């Protein structure tokens, strides 16, 4: 019970902190995704702040209290502004659901319910969670097997997992355990569940944001919830689902042309997994650059938007980047050059388009996006988000074909959950393309 | 029938053991065409991983892994490209399981489709999927999708793009309904094992014993097989841990006081469970 209470309070504190920050940069009103983005940004900023305070010698508890105090102060000071943009939900919104919408809702609820059941009843089970993520988090919580001193074997919990992996979820889990007074299996993986919720509601709210069409939003939320690997990742303690969550929300901010919020959310991808730095930051930079290339504004405005995005993406994670540089901690534990593997294209196609791990999903999305190209190519934002997806998919191909990651393509392991990170973005692009065809009921849309 | 001793190096799908012997024969000298394997699985193996290996008359060897359900358990092999021709020997990795190779009845086909895809250490990376009448479930969904497009387009008078999208949504709902059924099966399986999941069933006892014995001391572990290593390391992460090094001079000066190992040799064993011993190291004389 205490664990669950801490879980809820921690969500509220993160949301308050994030909402305080969002209040400085939001332009729209009453977008559902602001609530989700507030939590996500608060998650990042709180854990970064705790990281800095831990480096300065403070304990996890004291660091958390300082971060919470900041959240309360900022949230309190900005509360009047926060009230203006947070969504106003009413249960009467559910009254007029059609039968097929109820089916979609029921299927989504099943997924969420099952994920929570796994979280509450099953132990940490999968290898990377036992080692790199919850293993190191437990070492940080215990204190004995953790150090920020690079000269000792306990450095960044490296006896338990790769020290190169970022600390976002590790600090989160260790903090929750500290508040709880002990470690447990719920704490070990609760952020996975939160990221799953962010993805489902993020995809739904973003689709609604541009289409103002309820069935499309529900359909998008359902499709992403039913991605097979999400079933396990929602309660596994891995961070691929975290990257996907931050990336989905970043698309939502990008569609609103809120570049700073986009950058802050991409900072989240970098703070939970190195894929964020290597793949997602550059892809989103490319998407924004493409948008700005054709935008009706001055060159000063174009450069300003790119600078805002880049600044917002890097400043939060700068302490981690500096720390890593000072202690010669790389991005990957494996040194890798570029070597082309001739069988990689066929293996990649097989993995993505003919795997039970994703079934008909990727072939449908890819063909739909390609087939609707004449539509979204005419729309500045359509081009932008489509190119982000294409850049990410291409980067995945290069990564798994030309580096030591090829072994994970060959043995059919990491490739599937890496591609899973793109699922939310793909669904948004599909529905955006469909929307552009003019099937939306609403005329109040963000189309450029 | 001749027994056949197989040794496989670590399969990417099975991080549990470095070497597995498939030496419990089931059948020999039969035609694989259109056949499946029916196993009678004792309750003790519910949720366990089983390796099934075979060699055909051309000398081609193959093996697959499956998660077992107690009772009658059907294994779909018709989609395997090496399940063809005359099979010289078919064997499995666990004793006490009987089986037969047969052509499936209609009821068997439905059972095969409803075979649960239980949670294994591999599930985080890969889902095994299903097949119906030996056709991959994905292909059936594609068929449904392509059949629905003209229905929506011509009969429902939808635009082509809407017809495609709705056809995909219908197919995805069907896909998800099969997965929902599997969620129930996974849940039932986990409940049946008292919320423990293979291969860690019973491992909590080892953790409890290690926790009690180690106390405030330092501990380490010699290379335990596969995911057991990660599991024990995680569950004892709050205790002073020193990575085991084969050369003692490289060892941390604090010294390891307890070691978890499968090979205790002549060392003092203070407790053990599931084939893993908790060994107390000798104190250095001053």
C-alpha cells in the first residue's frame, strides 16, 4: 500500500514540476497531451537534479526532498497559468461512445489492466532489467555497490550492468525505493508501466489534437496498445518503452511547433537510453529542419527554432554528458567500427516485415506511409513527421547492418524491441496522413 | 529406437544453459509430411522449456524450443523448413515425457492455434506467434485484410484509403483478440506456479538462504548458467558484492567471504539449493 501511495505521489510531484516548466513554453490550450508531457518533463528534470545533488554528496532522500520542494514551489507559483492549459475531462465525454469505440476502449483497458497485474504480481524477470536497469538501481539504493568514483569497481554500479547506460530510470527506481524504505518488485519496474500509459494516451491525444476525431484517437491508442512486445515491456523494467514514450510526446509538441518542449522531451529519450542521443535527437533535428526549410518565416526564426530545440534537448542532460566525458565513459560498452554485412538487408526485412513480434503492423504502416506520400509531401508538418520516421527506420537499418549490433539482428533479439520504439511515431504518421486526405470532421486543425 | 546424444552450444533463444542434451527419443523413421508432435507432459514440467531435435535421412539436424503445458501438448512443426522428408530420429531434452507424431485432426488444429505462447526469458525480444492449419497467423490476417478492402470499398462505399485503414483495424482487432486469450493463459500459468516463472521457479529459496548466510559480509559468484547469474546478482544487490576473478591476485583486497557456485570443490558449503552452493571462503591468516 505504501509503495502504491509513493507511486502516486511521485507522479503528482513530477507532473507539478513538469507543468511548471511547460507553463513557460506552451502556446496552445487544453491539449490533453500537456498533462502527459508535464509528467514526462518532470520525470527528466527531477532525476537530473537528483543526479547533480548525488554528485555533490547528498543522499537520495535529501536530493528527492530538494527536488520535491522545487516542484511544489514552481507548481505553486505557476498554478494559475497551469490551470489554463491542462485538459478538462468530463465523464460525460464517455456517454456517447459508439459500440465499436467501446470495443476499442475495452481492449485498451485489458492491456493496461494486464500490465498492472504483471507489475503487482510478478518478479523482475528479464535479463537487462536484472542487470543494467534494476540491478544498478538496486545497487544505487543499497549504496554499498555504487560509487561515482571512477577509480573503484563500484563505479556507476558497473559490476551489475553497463556503466555506459544513462541513469534516468536508475535514479527513479532508487529514489522510489528510498522513499519506500525497501526495494520491491513493483518499484523495480513501475516506470515501465507509466511509459506504457504515456504511449497509449499520448498517441490517442496527439491524434485527437490534429484530427479532433474521437474514433481515430481511440483507434490509434488501441493499435499502439496491442503491439505484441508492449505486453511484456509494460512491466519488464526495460527502457525501450521509455524512449518510445518520450519520442511519441515529442511528436505531439512538434506538431504544435513548440520546439522547446520538443527538445525537453527528446532530452528524456537521451536520459533513459543512448538510442536517444544517437538516433532520436538527430532524427527530430532533421524533421524540424525540414519543416523550417519551407516555413513562411525569416531565417532568424528558422535558426532560432533549431537552436531552441537543440538547447532544450541538451541542457537537461549536460550534467550527465559532462560527467561521462570527465570519466571517459562512452556510449556503448562495445567498441564498434562500420562493417557491412551482406545478409543484413534480408535479415532486417525479415525481422521487421515478417516477424510474429509485430505481425502485420510494420508492413501495413510502411506501405500506408509510402502510398500516402503524395498527400503528406504537400503538407509541411506531414513531411516533417514522416521524415522523422523514415530517418529513424533508416538509422536502425544502418545500426543493425553496419555495426556490432548486427549480432542482435542475426540472433533476432534486440532488433525487435529497438524497432518497437518507433511504433508510436509510425501510428501517428499513418493517422496524420489519413487525416490529411480530408476525412476529419473538424475544420479547426493544425495543418501547415 | 536408438538414443541420440545431441550437444548444442548456447542457442540465442535459450540463455538458460550453455549446453543442452537432447537425448530422450520420441520417434524414429517416419515421414514428416503434414505431421505434428503430440506430447504427454507431466505436471512438474508445466511452463518449462523443452528442446525438440531431429535429424532427417539427409543428415540435416534441427532443433526448436517450446514452452510446455502439462497434459496433452501439441507442437506445430509443419512451418519448419527442415521438418520434411523422412525423419530418422526425433528426440527431446527432458525425461519422463512421452509423445507421438501424428496428423492433426480438426480439434488438434484448433488446439495448435490456441497453444499458449508462455513467458520465457526470450519473450522480451521475440514473440513466437501462432499458426492455424499450419498457416502463419500473420498470413491469415493479411488475407482477411485484403478480403475486407473490397468489402468496405465496394459494398460500404468507402474511399479506398478508409477501406484500407478500417480493414487493418479489423485485422488488428482479430490479432489482438488472439493475444488477449494468450494473456489469460500466461496469467493462469504464472498463478499455477505460485507467481514464479520458469526458469526461476524455486530460486527464491536460494536467495533467502544466501541472504541469511551472507548477512553483512561480502559475496561473489562464479559463473552461474545463463540468467541465473543475473537473477542472483540482482536479488543480492544490496549486499557488498565483489566481481569474481579467476586470478586471486586481481581480487579486491577486501576479500570475498561467500561465493555462490555450482562447483564447490573442497570448499565449505554452508547451504545450497537448486544445484547452487553457498560456499564460505577461508579467512586469510594474519
